[in-house]
C-alpha cells in the first residue's frame, strides 16, 4: 500500500508530498484497524473454550477461499 501511494498519489518525490500521503493513509488506516480490533477483542473473549475456538478456526478456514470462487469458477 505504501509503495502504491508513494508512486501514484504523491505529486512529486519531495518529503512534503510523501508526508502528506503518509498522513492521509494514517488517517484512513488507523480508524479502520480499530474497527476490526474492537470486535476482535470481543470475539476473543468468547473463544475461551477449546471447542469454540476449533469451530471458529474451521469456519474461518472454510470462508477464507470463498472470495476466490468467482475467479476460479469463471
């Protein structure tokens, strides 16, 4: 992401341009990461039992390749 931003979004290769791109990425990425971290903490507390953790891991492993299905099938 940083390489993409540095090559495509910065107007030139000056320090000011790179810092402005970094500020925008930080302003967008940090709240987005927080939106994932807070629910992750709550899910983590519910996965205290070994069986629940295994069921969660198997479910996530099954769902992980799901977005690739249209690419592989088409």
